[in-house]
């Protein structure tokens, strides 16, 4: 379980394909603190550390993960948002995030406002996912508040700290991001379908 509060940015150092899998090697400020078999969210995707080197860690994404996330679009040098799993005795500063991406979305607009930024994302509503005004959404692993919720899109407003400390600084119109919808909202939507 995660909170959506990004600890640090990692840089993709190497990408290696192995059959249907993709091994991602990442350099970060926390890589030296990780352990093999530890869960770490990469752009909101819970992945297991499979190898460690000097200041680097490697994780593996299987075909299922690559099909449902933006990890397969990464290139060497790209930034990824990193968060280690939540400690049970810690504050839940964001919201409950499982690290299980529901689907991707495309950025349809990006605007720099007076001291903040606004992004609008469009997603496929046929998958049954919904957003609500002032509800939580996880975008590339970042816990954010929904504004301007529509049937197939929503916007988020970004403060300077979040812009500077996450890979949203690289997201522009046409960029693909990972979405994890609020777990409570998903259960309510499923109950309403019955």
C-alpha cells in the first residue's frame, strides 16, 4: 500500500527486454536503501526490486503491466516517480493507493497559471472508472485532487512543489500517464452496477 506522496525522482538508466518482460534499472537517491524483494511504486506501479547495484535498483514489469501502464513507453534518461510502501505507523498524507494502475490517460491540455499548473487528462470511461469533484486520483503515482470532473476527463491543479519534485514537469499535451482511481470510488461504482 502506498500514499501517493512521491519520495523522489528516479532516472531510467537501462531498459532490457526479456521475452514479454521489461527489466528497468533506475538510479535514485533511495536505491541504496532498498532491498531485493521490496515493493516500490514506479509512476504508481507497484514493482518488486529484483537486483541492486551501486546506487541502482532493477525491477521487472511483465506483459500485463506493460499493457495497462505507461512503463513500456519509457526511454533511457526518463524520470519516474518513486515511492516506497507505506509504513503502518506513519501518517497517511495522500490517500490509499494500491499501486495497481487501472488504466492510462492522455494529457489533453496543460496550462501554466499564475504560480501553479493545470493539467487535463482524458481516459476511456468504458472501463467503469469514475472521478468526482474534490475526490482523489492517482496520476503517475501522485495523490492529487480532482477538479472539473467529466464523464471521460478530469483536471488537476498542481502546486510548485509537486511540479518541481515529480515527473509532471515532463508531461505535456499528448503524454500518457498512469491512473489509479480512488479505491472507495471503485467499490461504490461496482455496487451501483449491480
